[in-house]
C-alpha cells in the first residue's frame, strides 16, 4: 500500500525541544566554546610571537593551537547530528505506526482520520519529549571535548 501523506504536525513539545536545544547551544557557546577559543587565540598569538620559528614550525604551532577548538566543534556537530537522526527515526516510526493503523482497501472515515492524526500527534510529542531528556547528557559529552 502507498505511504500516506499525513505528516507529523508541529507540536508544543517540538517547540519546547527547539527552545531547549537553543538554550543548550547558547550554554555551550558561553561556557565551553568561547573560553576554548580564547585559549586558542592566545596560543596562536604565542605562535606568532616566536620570531625564530620557521614557516613550517609556525604552521604546525597554529594547527596545534586550533586543534582543541576543531575537536570541540566536531563533537558538538556530531552530537547535534545524532540527536537529529534519532528524532527523525522516532518520527518515522510514528509514521509507520500510522500507516499500519490505516484501514486497507478503503479510505478512512473522518472519525478514523482524526483518531489516527491524534495518535501521530501523541507519538511525535513523545519523540520530542524524549529528545529534551537527552540534552543534559549531550551537554556533558560536549563539555568533555572542550577541556
């Protein structure tokens, strides 16, 4: 049977999840990334202050100075991508449950459509709520990379 075109509606939990992710990113920026960038810039300045270093030594020094920032940025990107993938899988599972519940061989009645839509809504709400519970663990893992 063809996949239904019913899409997961935006929910309050989705809005809450977006707000919580924004707060997480602001916290990571303020508490982790900026101090790390400051140390990196200071290290880069020390590299530039070494007038005896060759070009190759200077470039290597700059790479070492930026390595922690790069690693922290990559860790944050990995965590956000993993969260997004997890939420997409959860939402797809909700869609699959909806598809499985559709009557076969006929169009669902208006009452059935509303019941199915409500079930999809509830399932997507649970996905978003679960995403919110993951954010403190994500913060701790990102924090470890910013040391």
